[in-house]
C-alpha cells in the first residue's frame, strides 16, 4: 500500500452522526455516493493464469470522503492488530500476543514491535492451505517454509530458528490426504421427520449420497461439534447398499477431520442401539459427537426399493429441525465434497481396531468395529428386572412367546436378550437373520405386513381371531427393519399402539427404571395418537404433551432440564400410533424396550404360578373397564402421486372454516384446523403438522401427509371414537367406526383428488 498517498487505512470502525448521515442521503437523492473501486482480479484468485476479470465494488470505509470535516483516529499497530490476511491471523495466534485479564490483545512482554510474517498469499487464500502447523511448532527469527508440491505437507514438530525449510519432497498425508471433488446441488434432498429416504438406486447414482453426507458434516462442523476429538458412530439396518455407503461415509469423515469412528459389526446397529451407543459410550475421551444411521425404517429394502440416512446428534436423538434445516440449505449450495480416496476399506465383519497413520507420521485415524448389541443390551438390563421376568413369567408352563424380527436388524438383539440372557429356545424367534431385502417382505410391524406373526397368533389382517389347529403363543411381538417399532399381540388378540402406550403408562411402576426414580412424571404422544393415555395422565396427575409426529419432539421434552435449563419431565414415557414407544433411557423409540416392558407387566400380574395366567387380553380389557375405550383405526394410502396428494391437502386447508358445523349421522364438526405446535422447551413453532376435524362428541378425524416414504406420498387418515361405557368396549372396531370412516372420506374426497380406490393398509 502507498502510505505516502493513503496515510490512513484499515478503517474498521465508522462513527457517524445520524443527522449528518440523513443530510447526505437526502442531498444525494436517497443514497450515499460511495466512490467506485476498480480491482483487477482473476477468476481463480489462487491462479494468476486463470481468466482475468474486473471487479467493481464500493466499500463503506470510503464513506469518510463523503462527509465534510471528517477525520481519522490513528491507532498504532501496537494497540490495534487488524486481521486482513492469513498471515495476520497466524501472527495473532502466535505467542507474540497475549490476552489480558480484561480481554485485550497486547504484544507479549519483551516484544516491542509486532513481527512481520509473509506467507504465499495465493496458496494461503484459505486457511486449509498447503502447509499444516501444529501446537508443537516454534518459529524464531526469520523462517521460510517452502512447499512447491501440490499436496499439503505437515511441518514436523520442533523449533525452527532463522532458517528455510523445504517440505516439497517431504512425506505427505498418504491415506489421510483429503481431496475436494467438484459437485453440484441435487434437488429435493430435504430430510423428513426420520432423515432422507429415496429409492436405493437414486442414492447409488453420482454423488447423491456424498452431497448429503458432506452437507451434514459441514453443518455439524459449523455448529461447533468436537469432530476431531470425539467419536462418530455409524451403523444401519443391514439393507441393500449399507456396506458400500458405510465405506464412503468413513472416507468422507476422515476428510472432514474426524479422527475416531465406531461402526457396528457387520455394519449393523439398530436405531435404538445407535442412540444408546452415542449416549453411553465412554470413557470421556471416547464420547460420541453424533452418528449416522443408514435406514429407511419400515420401508422395503433391496436394489429396487428404499434406502435412507439420518443423523443423530450428541444427545443420541434425531437432529432437530434447526439442524436438518441447515443440512438441507447446505445441499442447495454445495459445490464440492471432501473425501480421502486412498483410505483403506474397513473389514466390517470382524470386531477390532484399525489405525491408519499418515505417511508423514503427523496424524492417526482410529476406526473401531464394535459389538453391535452389547451397549444396548446392557442398558436394557439396567432398565428392567430380567430375573423377575425369567422366574415369574418365562418359567411358567402355561406361558409361551414368539418374536418376529422380520429379517431386520433386530435378530441379533433378540437372540442376545431372549436366548442368551433369559434362557429361551431359538424357537421363540421368527425371521431372526438380517437380510438386505428383508427376505422380499415389507418389514413393517402391522397386521398387514407382519404376516408370520399374525398367523402364529391366530389373527387375521383386521386383528380379529381365527380358528387355529394349535393354541397360539401367550404373547407375540414384531419389529420393523431398524428395530425401533413394535407390535404387541396376545393369543388371538391384537393390542393397538395407542392402547399399548396407555397401559405402559398405567403400569410404569412395574419397571425398576421408573419405580426407583420416584415414579413416572410425564407422558407424551404424537397428535394423531389416540387420547387413551390422556386419561391415565389425568388420573395420576402426570404432565401430558401432544406433539407433532417425530421423535425429536419427545427428545426436547426429555432434555428440557439438562440441555435447556427448564423443567425436569423425566422419567417420561412417550409414543406414537405408528407402533413406536420409548422413554428417556435413550432418545429414540425402542422396539425391544416395549416388548420387555410388556413382559415385565405380565410378570408383575402373575406372581403366583399356581394361579391361571393373567393374559394380555385380560390386562387390556381390565384397562378398558376402568378408563373406557378409544376405538381407533388408521388408513394408509401408499404410493399416491405427490402432487395430487398435496393438492388434496391444500383443498382441505382452504375449507376448514366451512367444515365447522358440518354433520354426518351422529357426528358434527366442532373444530377444524391445521395443527401447530409451540415447543414448550425451546419455543420453536412447527406448522402444518396435520389437519384435524374434532367432533362435538370428542371423536376425531385427522389427515397427515407422511414425509418418510421412499417414493410417492403416503396419505394417512386417523379415526378415533371414545366409548366410556364398559359394556360397549368389546365391540369390533370396524363396525363401531363405519359411520366415522364414511364421514372422513366425505371430508377429504380422497378418491376424487388422488384417484385411489381404497387404503393400502388398515390398522
């Protein structure tokens, strides 16, 4: 800079009288006439040979010449250390400067004048540069560091005094060398309530997976997460493309500065197990900052079916809306992803630790393949009383059970609990070998898709009993692909998820986790879930929360005190009508937890082996006698044209006001709205969470457009009718709900809007 012509520069602060500013703006016709600055540049600022361009700009610092009588306050560099270039920043972070107790940066004792530091302005236009320094580097006097190679080099630890160091031929990072691969935004990579789900082939094309993973790493890094010193957990439900995706994520994690990675053996980790691993991992230096779960949950798997990926944060729960929103924003502007292409593939089938060191010896990355089931099973053993379940229930001659893992990831966990820990035979498990296509089935635990369990329990696909040659087991359950959902049955008896949630809340003190911590404090349900649990909450004076669909909303309630400094709502039980229940032992729904909870309740209900078995059906019917019954059904319309489905919802939104007062048989609409949730913990607002038609008699009709399908759209229609008369609680649901179903179809006009003739699944 020519300081003979420009005596004052680095004008970082402008002090302006507002009355004078207004005068100048009015005088110039509504703006400040800043002088135009002409800068000669190149397209690539690091490459002088790239295309030359002229950059025209204005700078607020130039406003000093727009005000008559303006002056400059001259501050010497001993008091003011401007950071304009990387060399300035490097100097400021060196031991030449000291931070005083009142937070001022001053020259360190013994240094009278700030030293000059010159580095290659082209190569160091960005901080990542071509030479890496560490805390063990000490530079004294005039030191020149040269790297004429195209690869980054690391300055070895040591003191360098008045010398030139040429790193051009020095060993490089080798397998830890990160490269930046150009890419471009891919449309519609917006995560839903449970991550990003698309067809498997879409994830396998081009840089679809890489774009989303890089957007996630960039977002997590910007949030301040300790990616270098803490662990990244990776696992999935074993569906097609999981192993390949895991190897890609590992290579990208290393390129983004992750030094510690933990992967479930075989690439398997159930969704609840990932949450447990993130939360329970220890000691402190092994704690996790987050994890990737490769799953599309209950959606089908295989090369022609669905794949999914979600990111869980440091509390073990799904990324909140602020994080998923930032990830999506990053996918819309992404220009490159980072990867270490030479990082070796990890043997996922063998537990053990792999350490990969850079050629220059400056960095080491540790990848640990961990036992997939150990952490989760140990946690469940601390929640439940396994001895009581075994001695009071499983040892009874009149009790038997079956658990259908539906060829999802739950198989190894179920075997570890029911065979290894509780001593049952292998025959209690159905479809317990994980397969990448779920053996060609839809791993969704409901009456339509859990066909093997439904048959074994003596039921039809509507939940009604059928004749069987042999007596069905006393208890049956099923899990979905990633093992976070559950379906509960008794012998020839189906338990709705809403009733299951209410009974778990009513019987919470059977479980040591709740009993030993002073009892249950709160319950929470998703808005479409029936109000059965509300009546339990009212009787026991429990806090009750109605949230949108999505486990992250429950996670906020669980962390209200620890993360937000608010009220303590734990111990807490929460659930969704979509076969998901859980508690604050982790931050995900947990299918195995729900099954063990039911077994604990049955054990408590059967303390005397000489008495007849108190069955699942007896427990549920006794609950109805006390609380009444919330008759409930859900219609799923899968694979609906997304545009048509969205049009139907917009049409219903536009007519909610006109729907009030509309009648059909015994039902009259008292209130109609689009559910909006104000989070009581963080104050966030979630809009358009489901259209509600609330009847004067307390019945409900709800419509939701699901965001978790891999293709097309799923329209969900929920119907609920409360019956307080104990004598009327054992009717057939379809018969009770017929008139309300007809009214719901009239309100939505779904066939006219979408062209579908009927639901794919009725629960």
